[in-house]
């Protein structure tokens, strides 16, 4: 653990004062300026300490092969108090079996106050854009089931809807190209409005899709839409335009940390002309930082562990630690909103467990 930051600051101020008086006695102006520059530099580094408060992971998943104890251990180690859970129904291979909403509810019951299930939408039955345009019997049943599950009061939202997804593995469901403005999305949006729950959407930010999403957002102003992965990895001006136009739009920064060998934050599995990263070597890009301060109420964090192989404390810690570094570069009140407050409000979570 770090020593008390307040004590650190007091010691630092004393040190500053000593130097200030020493500099007063200096004759050479150029040397004085140089020392002042060094002091300014070191004070900036000290101010940009990593964020220390509790964090809510607003983009979590579950498969049947996930070890629950490891999930909790990874959270505890990193002071992550709460986590949303979106069951991944897609197959993931022998050691990574598909999950279910029922599993997500059981996990939430096993660890009260820690996990918040959403009705999962990463489902093989939704592969095929025609099913989104004109839902078949199977999709109809899913919509009805979603209504029943929300009526039970055990779910905090719907998602993750896989609208436009770039393949990072072989398989029938790896590459997805579905319409955001479609009968399926309209029906689920109407249900979300009725139950007052948010919808989490994965959609790489193709300009045509962004336009279509605008129509959906305008048509369902009472639904809170969470556009995952830094609003489909869009560039700052696109995100700014969408947030300004649509008060019901939110962004999560799931997997946007530039760490490791996979993850959207390193431009994996690919990048396009319209995509952007948010940081490099732990420093937020200035346009993203400005955007965050401009819209402090609209962003959330997420670790996005979607496969059993990624469910390790090491992987989790690496992502959380980087988020802490990035939050340290924002105003303290903005950082707290990103870390906790926005997720509590958008997902209507009970509040933070103080640890
Ligand atoms: Zn996603």
C-alpha cells in the first residue's frame, strides 16, 4: 500500500518552501528558471497519482467455464466493488463453455451486492442480419423471454447486443454485421423503456451505423443506451457529436486500456480509418481527456473479461491498474464519476460497498 497522500503532500510542500528560499538567494536567472522548471515537472508527476478509490466494472461477462472464486479474488485485489454480468452464450471451445442468464443470477446470489446480471444477448440465435430485420419465431421467443426475465426484477439491463463485431477467432459468430435500426432493436428498446433498464451495445463505429444509431436514440429517448468500447472506438469529435445530440447515450471504456497483447485499447484485432485509441503508455490523448472533462456524467469503466482464458487476476489487475493511472489524469470529481457514480446511476445499482 502507498503511504498517506496528505502526508506526502505536506512533506512535498516543506521541500518546496526550502527550495524557494534557496532559489531566492541564487544570482543566475537562467539557473533559477531551470530549477523552477524541474520543480514544476516533479509536482505534475506527483499530482497525477493513480486513482485510489473503489471502481465498478460496468462491462463484465460470464461463461460456464469461468471460475467464480477467481473472479471475486481479482475484484478484491483491485478494490473493484461491483461488476455487471452479461452471459456469453456464444461457444468458446472446450475450456470456455457458453454461459447463461441463470448462471449469472446464481453468481449474483452467491456474492450478494457484488454482481449485477443483464439479460445476455451474445447468442448464436441472433447471428444473421435478416433475423434483426424481420425476427423469426426463435427471436420472438427471445424477446418474450427477455420481458419475463426483466419482470422478475433480477436483471439490471439488456446486453451486450452484438451489432457490428470484428472477428478475433474462427467460428460462425465471430464476425457480425447486423442492423442497429431494425425491428429487433426497436422491440427490445421498447421493453427497455418499459422496465427502465439500460441496453449495452457493441457496434464498431462505421459512419453509416452511427447515423442509424442516432435514429434509434431519438426514437427511444427514455432508454439509456451504453455504447461499449469508447462508443465503438470512435474518434473524439464523433463521440462528442453523439453525446451532445443524445442525452440518453453513454459510453463505456471497456477494454480500452492500451495494455497486453489483445484488447480494443491496443487496436486489436484491427483498426479502421474511423477508429481511435484513448491512450498510449498510460497517458490519455489530449482530445479524449478534453472530451471526458466536457461530459463527466457519460462514461464508465469496464474490464470486459469475456473468455475463461482471460479470467485471471493478472489480466484483470493489469486493466484496472491502467484505468487507475488514466483516471489520475482527470479532475478528481470526474474520476469518481467514471469509476463509480455513473455506473450506479445508469444501471441503478444499490450503491457502493465500502471496503
Ligand atoms: Zn463488446
